[in-house]
C-alpha cells in the first residue's frame, strides 16, 4: 500500500511539472507569435508602399 501511494504521489508530481513546462512553452510560443505578427504587419506596409511606387513609375513611363 505504501509503495503504491508513493508511486501515485510521484506521478502526480511528475504531471504537475509537465504541466508547468507546457504552460511555459505556450507562453514562449505566444510571445514569438506576436513578434512575428508585428513583423508581418510592418512588411505589409512596406510592400504596399513599394507596390504604389512601382505602379506610379509604370504609369509615368507610358
């Protein structure tokens, strides 16, 4: 009985540690995602300005 109780406590502890690691990984992943999203928005602004410039130059050449 005592051996199985120790095993159960060990499994509970292991599960809690695994959950803690998982939560930490989710937080890191969320931070990375928001960083990438900000870069994507900035790139979109850049791409739109380049597109407008090229369009303007193409119309001026005609």
